[in-house]
C-alpha cells in the first residue's frame, strides 16, 4: 500500500494543496518553516489520527481558521484505492473516515496504514524522561497489536482511578486491592509485549547502526521494568504503606524505561549529536523492519530532516539502506536541494522531487 495523493485544507501553514506522489521515493525541498514537516505530519495523521509531535488538535488549524481537513488516497496491493479522511472542527469533535464510513473509535483505525517517522524531535527519546521512550514503544506496538492498545488503555484508566483514591484519607485497603488485581493481568500483557519487542529490537538496532557508522561504535538497548521483580499486585502489596504516604501508585508499567547506550555508556551523556542521530535512525529502521515482518508489506517511511548532523559518509550509508530491496514508499525532507538532487541521482527506485514555499508544493522533477 502507498499514498497516491493527498488533499489538505487549512492544515497548519498549508491553506490548500493537492499533491500526487510517487510510490517510491518522494523528496521535499524547502527552507525552514515553509511546510515540509507539516506535510509529513499530515501523512502521519492519516495513519495515526493525530500529530506525530504529541500536540493537541487545536494547534493543527491554519491561523484564523475554524476547520481543517486531510484526505489521502492509497493504492492497495490489489490495485484498488482506499480513501482516509480526517476532519477537524474547533466547534465539534474530530472525525476520521475510511471511505464513507466514520469511525466511532479512532483506535479501530490504528494499524490499517503502518507508518514509521524519523524527526529531529526524536532527540527527546535520548534526552527527556522515560515517558518519551514509553510513548515510542506504545505507538510502535499499537500499530501491530490491537490487544496491546486495549490493555494499555484499560490499565491507564484503572491507574488514574487508583491514584485518585490514594489521594483520599483512610481509603480501605481491600478497595485498593481490587484495583490492583484488575490492573495486574493488563500490566502483565503490556510488560510481556514490551519485553518481547525489545528483544527483537536489540540485534536490529545494532546491525543498522553498524551499517550507518561503518562499525566504529557499539550501541545497546535495555528494557527496564518494575515487573521484572514480580507481578504487579505483589509489588503493590509490599509497597502499601509507602503508597499511602506518597499518595500515588508506586510500581507498574507506567515506570518502564529503555536504557540507550553507546560503547557501554549512556548515549545521553557520551554521544555527539551525530552519534545520537545515528542511533535514533537505526532505532527507526529497526522499527520499520519489525513492522514489515508483521504486516508482510513495508510501512510508509517518513524521514524528516534526517541528514542534518550526519556526516557525508553516514548520509551515503543511510540512503544505500533505504534504497535497497524491501523498502516501499519513502518521504524525505531537506533544505539542501543540491544534496537532495545528488541523492536522487544515485537512487534506482522511482523518485519524485517537490519544492515547497509558504505551504505551496510544486513537483519539479521525477
């Protein structure tokens, strides 16, 4: 499946656009702030029903507008077309449609059109709190495992209710235990899926990083969870008194983290900007590989400003990887048109080049 065309209205700085894409590599060139990233975020919206950047829908509207829409037409492997539409209105709830049918639950759409995105904001995975790394895992697994998404949503609802109880005085212990017992199987499922995913990620991240860096560095990834010490209800029973003092649930999958290392040291502390970016790109390529195996066809790959902070050797290695067999539709943004042109010349896949200025897109060559 690939995105054949997209139509945008009042989406961020894009007033109106209708763009026909290549099923291979699509290169989008333009200065900063012109709309390159906004286009990729619109494509992401069609897969995930929300922005990649974890921002509220109210930041999606073009300045001064009350409504916005994104519509994508996809070419399927069977030769048919599939249309997805996202309609945003400041006065009413968001709508997501597949064809003419409107979803009652957005989660039912997640996974229909698999997608992987790499962005400069991914540095949050290295430098920010554990919540960012959990968010990466959650978005990843939500696309490949419907049960994971349901279990996670149910766990988070119970967690919020349990934390609310803990803020009250003299909460009966048996009531807290009821919540603990309901949360335990949900937490166990999420824990096992996260642990299994990380086991699959570790060798793939290492191999892709070796290909990007020329084997100059060794990277590592480790999953850390409270549930490695036992089931959730047992952990909470042991910590009952401490919970009453702190007034929140002290153990659970909401504390999970990924430890990212470079040559045995924390990537955040010892990695240069280029080394951190290489790690993050390797992580996204590993995600792409696992998702492709799950779906039996490649996800759409969005590479936003990936060449910044990478030396020319790593840029060459990256494009050699993504232009090889097994990759489907790819979107690449860059502010350096000369560099994009050189990359296109070296690619054997079908290509298209677009220029963007003030939210207006022009196809320049293919």
